[in-house]
């Protein structure tokens, strides 16, 4: 049995978030939570919220034990990009791309 949690439209660039989420993939839930709690990155806070939600879904909906859970899947998909413009040199316009992410974490029980 597996439980999942998804956060959509998180205002962090996917490229920055993937650096953090690669650290927790395949680890036990307690170890992954420990890693995210001690990282000084904005993406770690958002990913930790999603991990906590996935664990709560597993405990409450599927009645799984928190001690036996591990991060089965964890990935970041690209969300909507907000396009803004900034004045450039010689009267031109330079684009500003404000990227967002969709964070998905799946936890499962160890066999």
C-alpha cells in the first residue's frame, strides 16, 4: 500500500527543488524528515510539508505504521511559468520567467 501527497503551483523553480528532492528519494521517512529539517533551502521547507502530508495520509487513510514507511517516489514536475518583462538596454525588453513546481511524494511500507 502506498500513500501520496501533491503540492501544485509552489513558487520555487523546479531546477532548484530537484537538488533537494534527490537527497530523500529511497530513504526512510524519519531519515528524510531529518535531512529536510536541517537543510537551509526554501525548497526543503516545501518538500517537508508534502512529506508530512503523505505520512499523515498513510497513517490516517491506510492505517500504516510510521516506523515502517519509506519514500518510494519523490519527484518535481514543472508548473506554470509566470512571464514578466523588464526594461533592457537600447529600448528593448528582457523577459523574466518566474517558474513554479508541482511536488509529488509517495510513501510506502517496507516489506
